[in-house]
C-alpha cells in the first residue's frame, strides 16, 4: 500500500472505530430524567418527556408510543406501551393472557413526582432484561397526562410543597378544568382520550393515578388508597382493601425500605385520634370512576412536605411494588375483573330486591385501625378564619380509626333498563363516550315504568368546574307509558351497568342530572310545576323489540 493510501486507511479505521465506540457508549447510556440530572431541583417539561421517550425508543424495541389525546393547547399526550413483545394493538393480546396495567401521572401538573418516577420506571424495566414483569404484564404509562398544565411551570405554584425548587406546573388543564373532577361529565380531551384510547381500547385491569398530598403532617412519604364507591363491584373493593393494599404496604417496607400508609387526612387536626379519613366516594374522582367500571384503581398521594427526591423515589418504589403484586397475582386479578363483569351482567338481566343501588352515602370506619407516624400539632387561632395548624418537633404515633368505608344510606332498586324517549343528542353522545352499549326500540312499546317527578331543583350557588350542579328532590310513581320507536334503551345487563345507573339515576349524586345535561327538561314549557325527569326506569326484565344504536 502506498503511504498516502495507508494514511487514508488509518484515518478511515479511526473514524469507523470512533463512530462504533460512540454508538456503543450511546447505547449504554441510560437517559436521565430532568429530576435526576438536576439533582432533584427541577421537573421535566413536555419536550423533555418526549425526548426521554424517543431516547428509550432508540435503545429498545420493547416500547411503542400512542397518542392518548390532543390537549387543548395542541400537545399530543403520549401513552407509552411496554411489552415483550410490545403489542402492536390490543388485538395482539386477544390470545395472550397478559394483564394490562396503566400508570398515570401529572393529572394535577403541580404534583410532579409521578411523572419523573414513571419515566424512570419505564427506563429501568426496558433496559434491565433481568426484571421479571414483562412475561405476564403489559405496562401502559401516561407520564404527563396534563401536558398543558405542566408547561405553566413556576416556583410560585404549590408554595407549601417541598420542591422542586425550580417550580412545578398548575392543577388545571388547558380549559381551566380539574381533570380529577371530570370523569363523569367527560368535558376535557384528556378524559375523553383516557376513556377512548386507554380504557376502551386496552381495558387495563388496574389504573394508578399519581398525586401529591395537600394536608396532614406525617412521616410516611407514600400514601395510597383504592377506589371507594360502593356502587362499584363489592368484591373488587374488598379485594383491594383487604388483600392488595396491605400486601403492597408490606412489600414497600420490606423490599423497598419505604414507609407508606393508606391515604387520608385527620378528621380533626385538634384531636387527631378522632380518625383518619380517606377521600370522597364520588366517581368524578377517577379512581372511583374506575371502580364503577369493574376495574381496580389506586390513588397514589405522596407526602407534600417530603423533599422532592424522597417523593420521586417513594413513588418509583410504589409503582414497582404494585407491579410486583400484579405480576404475582395476575391470574387472580384476571379472574376477579372477569367475575365482576359477569356478576354485573347477571344482576342486570334479572334484578332482584336485593340489588339496591346507593344514592346517598355515609362514611364509616374500617374494622382495623390505622397507625400514622405523626407529630404533636400546634393550633394557632386566627381572626375570622380557620386556625393555623403547625407541626411541632415532637413525634407522636397515632393509632386511629380509618374512615374509608362508604355505605349506602339510601338506595333505590336496581332497574332492568333505562328508557330515554327524548333521545337528546348530547346525552346520547355522552353515554357513548363512556363506552356504554345503547339500543333503540324498533317498535312502539307500552310499558310499566317508574317515573321521577321533580319536586325541587336546586342549582348550586357557587360555580363548580363551570357548572351550577343540580340537587333534586322528587317522587317516584309507577305508570303505563307508551314509548315510541327510536326510544333509547340502556340495559343494565352490560359490563358497565353500574356506571350506566350512576349516570342516569335521577337521584345519583354525580350523574348527568347533577352536571346539567338534563337542564332543558326539568321545567315544562308552561305552568309552575316542575317536570318529569326524562329517563324512565324499567324495573322488571322484559322482551323488547330493539336494535343496537351505532
Ligand atoms: Zn392531586
């Protein structure tokens, strides 16, 4: 070889080797979240999240990304799908027994540790082939559910929260809506996308919704709770409360060295021993909504006074402990949710007097007490407002009743079907958005039904999420009524039968009547009387001439 050729050859070899080495180094480089690379002083922006996901995609074929929704401000909200092999669509899972679980973070975009923790979890599962999960699980992650809220990062948001010091996003989405109050009215692209592109498309057996607490002082960095609405399947609530949550608390302590307690707040800061109370039962809260859909749900709330790193790592450990549980109990969970669907259909096919549906609820303590590592509190009275509550340095172990059992105070008989003769297009659209099966009468039918005559309609004085929510009183009466061809029929014998009832019952405390979908029909065109609620309850099973509404 001539000397210049030798020289060129050497240069070529050097470039080729350098490029190979660079690729190897790059392939071995694990992407870091903004939380990690900033030493937990900052949180990821939307572009950081998308870049992190792209980096994972460049390193492994076990990940795919779908779009959960397009946010109000035009951001494509990513839904990460992790599997081995990664399913190209839910159809690929039809012959596969794998469980689909769904982790969601940043619904309140000031509460950001779930976003960082779920990205770290995705990376560590994808790039560590020794972890066992993917033989039994497909993991879906929406790390930045409220992308629009996330981008309004400011150190002034959530001033009582311990970091990250460079700031966090805001609670509301791009429409100024709280997404954790939108599950029944589905007014946001995020919730509509969740129902359509996650729940209906992938049917995850479990939803985990990550938040940060706002109130009580305690030592445990991680708190979490199950779905609480008692109109959901009782065996799912019992399973989560008595088996799954205690087991995960134990795993967190023993395997991940992380203290956790069931989520709650002191009922009375001045007398903490009066009890520890979980959150509301209403299905506007996503985890309760999931319970009405016969699936498992976990509300995760990390302790807002713990520093950001502790919160991120606490949440990260919780997500792993949840995966451990699902991996170890996948057949049991599959059976549980399939049974819940079967029982709901069975109940709707021939409802009995035992099949009551709660419309008013009260909260009771569970048989077991809860132990919380708290502090002595100082209560400082303030003129004309609530007293200031301050924590002292004196630790105090509190063993308290845990109020987390909602029971119906008043119920109505569970019906066979609901009949909507008016066929209001907005109502139909909403019911279909939830994934309910709707049918319509193909022949006029005279039926004995129960109607609800309104006696009082009270719109809330204070606006809530853009609504003056309704509270109603009225009387039921049984009547023979003719329903024309085209009347919408919502059978309760469907997997979402409990959700159908919660949306359509006249006295439901979180149904479509509450959220103003029936406002036009509550008062007749003439006279001073109030109207009849335009949804009729058919109590007994009956052969109806009908067809599926498409
Ligand atoms: Zn929250």
